[in-house]
């Protein structure tokens, strides 16, 4: 029986990593690299499912924090006879004496860790060990075929921060690619331990992914985007793969956030054939670190809620197509979906739950400097600006919360708000006003982001009252101006309003028969998790009602 990513990825903060153990016991691992007895016992229970021994091979030599890493790996290896720790001279394949690799049957897996995979990356190591030893890699079968058919030699480097909650998704995805294809190798690099390399490559955001020495992807990226970029790079791969085709589906849901999962579960409970397609399971929720308004759950985090959604959905017969995008929708009595992998899915009804994404400023210097000073995630990229001056654009809840998060790391934070007054809740505004290193400037419009030597150096803004243009020197700009609906896929399929939201009625019906929508992508007001879940249930019940009125296909 395999161990899923969701079983491991249940984090409560950027300084603790959690492993699910049984139904209710949660054990924590502190980022001080101290492996507690309880955690080691939990690891021991996981390793009982290992089918093959795995050797952790550490490069010999002297290096800062190496003694810490030696103890860390020794403690892990001691939990099972199936884990072996060796120190060996492997300079040709390993970066430094703080680099180690995984071997199975005396053969390299292609997985390398440069640094101590603590914090959020501890689970990446555990999952890599289990999957290398034979645990199931839970990728779509068609994706496994596509990845396995890549003939080009691909060497990935992933620069991460241990405080980044998005980085493990990328590290774990690339580790899986390496295990599926011997032509692919991947190295996790803790940027905090390789400052010279970070400076050399001018990295200011994580994850930053390099392929064969060239920048491949940076900033907020997920496994679906990595796969899509790989398929674009190797287009012949899709032609080689023999696709497996699903039978006609009753309901297909596009989107793996709370609304989409709710719709899929409610549909499956009706005994329908259901498929859920998600380029990133959990959606925007996965990036939310604090959730305190989901009724009956006093406090949780986005990653924890995402894991719970996954575990709940697994109780039902639902086909999950994860890390895939829908590239085309043909509407008719039978809807035809084309996936990014080339697979075709036919369905009697369709529920769109594609959610929303971060809204961009749309000013000169923004897109050009993503990863070089422009960022959208303070949790991920904040540590790169320690002791520096930064700006947060946006005075809503997300903007003020970002300012508070950053204030403990950076020298100063300036919040720029377009409106005359802040939109954030008073309780967090009061906290921001109480901080000596947070300044709030209202009624201003960002005009452009300036850069020098490929790094952000200033922001230019206009006073909306006087029309005067000002410049402020700074090292980073965090954009927090709300969300924009992910509706571009269906702009020619269903009716949208002027904001790009899908127009729905009280039953989540769109302008097209048999197509429903729910969650943040729709005109339903108040973009909240609990509302998305309710709308997902409504969309499913409406689709079921629709299917009852339709002739059953042979």
C-alpha cells in the first residue's frame, strides 16, 4: 500500500512539519533538525511498507552544518533495516559534502538533496524514500506513460526555502519524474546554505527551477505547469504514448478546490460516474496558512484542509486526473474535453470549479521582474528580503496580513492602497499600525516597478489627489490586490460578466444546458471556502436533476 503526499503534507506552520500517524495521532518535527522519539516511531511504521532497501549516500568532506546532516541521516536510517546510511566520495555527481542521494539496488535514483531537508521539505525526503522503495507513485497512468517516454537527458535543480510551503509540491513532483524515467534527475538545493550560488544566479524567489543549467520555471509553479512545459519541450512524447480512454462520464468536474471536491463527492454519492480534473489539487486554498472561519473547524491550514479533502474524496469511486489541464471544451448533449496530455474525456454534464488566481498589477516592470524582486507569496519569498525595504501593493486583508508577515523579517514594509481607505478588517489594520516598520500610504496608484542589474530597485507611484509622481527605493514588491476568476477556458463556452465571472443562477446553471459552475469562478458573491463547498453541492444536485431528464446513453 502506497503512502500519499496528502498523508505526509499536513503542516501547521512554517516551523513545524507533521506526519499523519493513524486516525488521530499527529506527530511534529521541529525545524531544528531534532528527530523526536515519537517522530522516529512514526517513521518506523511508515518504513514497514518498504519493498526494497534504500541507501542514503552522503558526499564525504567538510562543510558547514555537515555534522548536523550526518546525525539527521543516521537517525533516519536507524529506524529500519531497509534504510542504510553511507558516506562516500561521489564528487562527480554530488554538489558538496552537504549533498546526499538515494540509491536502490546499488543504482542511483536520480534524486539528490543538497542541504538538510527539514521544515516543509522533510516530507519530500520521506516520500522519496518510500516511493523509491516501491510505494505507489500516485500519478495518472497516462502521465506516467508520457513521462516515461521522454528520451532527452534532463537534469533539474530546484532552489527552495525551508519556509516555503509551495516548494515541496515542486520537489516531490520532480522526484517522482526521476523515479519514472532514468533520463531525469533532480536536486533540491536549500538556498539558505548556498548563498554564493543564489547570488551567482540572482535568485530572489522560490521555488526556482533550472533545467540543464537554464532557468525553467520560477515563482509560484505547480506540478501541472511543470508537466505542461515538459510536454511542450518534448512534443513527440505525447504521440508515442498510448492513451487509456475513460468510458462516458455522467459528471466531470474541472477544478480541485473545495467547490470542485464538494461537487465530485455529492455526484459520486448519487452513484454517478465521476471524474475530477485538477491541475493543482486544493487550488488557492493550499496557499492559505490560517483558516479560522470554516464552521465546525476552529482552526486549520490550507495544506491540512487540502489533505482532508483528498482523504474524503478517496472514500468514493471518483477518477482523479491530477496535474492536468483542460485545453478545449466542445459543448453539445455530450461534452468533449481535451486534456493537456492529449487525452479525450466525454461527459454527459460538466461542473466548472476552476476558482481564481492572484490578480496582477499590469504595470511595466511587473512580469519582467517576477522572481527578481516581484513576488505574490510573502510566506515563500519573504526570507529572501531579510533586512531590506519592501512594498506590499493592496490594502485588503491579504495585503495587510502580508505586511504583518513580512514585518518580522524585513527592514521596512510600505503598504500602497489605491482607495482612500483600507479594505482590511479593523483588527489586523490596528496590528499593522502598531508596528514601527510598517507604513501605509493610501489613495495612490502604482505606475511602474523599476529594476537595475536584473533586480527590483524602486517603485514609481502617483498621488491620486495631486497627480504628483513619486519614487521609493526598495528591494521587493509583493502584489496582494485580490483574485481574478480562472474563466479563460470557458469564455467561448458559457456567458461571463464584465469581471470574467461565470454567470450562474440559483441552481448554479450556466447559459449552456448541462454545464454548471460553482465557487470563486462564478458571480456568487462572498468568495469563501464554506460558500464554495455549499455551491459545489448545489451544482452537483442540479446536474443530477438534469441527468434524470436526459436519455441514458448506450
